[in-house]
């Protein structure tokens, strides 16, 4: 398996971790971004300069869960207010 491929088990863990409405679309978007782009680009464009909190959280989850980038100690999940 390619090291940038997000496994189905990781997707399942993400789905269980976040209870967002429309999580399936977020998971597919995040998976596609990770599989088709450089991790450093994703970190700079979607984590450091995010505009979608849910996508930020899902990307951060996948990057950590799949050990794709180890320099994310200063990043935390962002709580979404209801």
C-alpha cells in the first residue's frame, strides 16, 4: 500500500471520532487531498491557513493517524461551537 493512501480502518476511526454531518464527503475530500498532494503543501495550505474547521480536523486526524508528518505537535483539533 502506498504510504499516502488512507486506509479504510483510518477512515472508520475518523468517522467514529468526529460526528460531523456529512463526514463521508469530508473524509473523501481529505483522503483525495492527501493522496494527490505533497504533505508539506497540505500542512501549509489547509492546516496553517485553514478556512474550514471540519476539513482541518479531518486532515489533521489522517496525517497523525497514518504517521504522514511528524512536525504537528503545535496543532490541536479545533472544537466546533454548536
